[in-house]
């Protein structure tokens, strides 16, 4: 393995692993208030495209990292969709502060 490949694998591991704490926190708390549906939707499509790009190039660090990141991003996105409805209902029925 070259130094360049090692940098790629380390970068892929760190950026992919950074999604694990967020996914676990949302799973445990069901709190998605700080998650933007638009941002995660666009991000997930972007990750899917990076995965396709990596597959076409047969660039395995890109494929591996984006495959795992896509799974995590889809999990976060699905939890946002699933648990986000309660947030909207609470904000509509909550008393206003003046």
C-alpha cells in the first residue's frame, strides 16, 4: 500500500465513522430537531453519486467509504422522516411565547 492509498483509506474511515455517533444519538433519543431534511436528502443523493463514480472507476476506497456512508445517511434520513412528524405536530400545538 502506498502512502497515497493509506491517506485515502484513513480519510475514508474517519469521514465515514463520523456519521455513526449522529445515527446512534438519533436512534436512542428519536430527536431529529437539528437535522435538515433538505440537506440530508441532497447529501444522500450526492453520496449515491460518489458511490456510482467509485464503482465506475473501480476505486475501492471510494466505493467502500461511500457505501457505508450511504447506509448511515439513509438511516439518518429515514429517521428524520419517521420521527420528524412528531416535531411538526408539537410545534403547531405548543403555546406561543411572547
